[in-house]
C-alpha cells in the first residue's frame, strides 16, 4: 500500500521528467495513472495510451485535462459508460470549436 501512496505522490511532483511520467502512466494502481492523466505537462504518448485505460477514474482525469488530444476525447465519446461518454461529448462540443 505504501508503494502506491508513494507513487501517487511522486506522480504529482512537478520536477518529474517525461520518461518518469511515462513509466508512472503504466503503474498498476489506477490512482497513480489518474494522477499522470491529470497533468497538463504529461507527455502526449502517456495521454494517448491512457485513453485505453480500464479505470473510469483515469479516463475522467483525461477528460479534465485540457491537453488531452481531441482524438482521445472522440474515442471516449463512444465509451460504454454513459456518464463518461456524455462528458466526452460535452468536451467535444465546448472545447474543440
């Protein structure tokens, strides 16, 4: 448990480099991946790969991140979870005009 808590705190460290964020984007704990997905300085590769994450928390964090590519948001608009899909459609309507 401590490992996950430490990794979640580490994922929020503003001094982390892109390579470290990419590693944390593949962490086994969804809290850690969500922390990376929420970062506006996350590498584009991390944001794109997290678009396939099974955790709704991670996917919602991606939708809140203004740097998440529109291609990822479009993909999430077809998600089987209605609340997530609706949030993605709203983002598409409001954010990419």
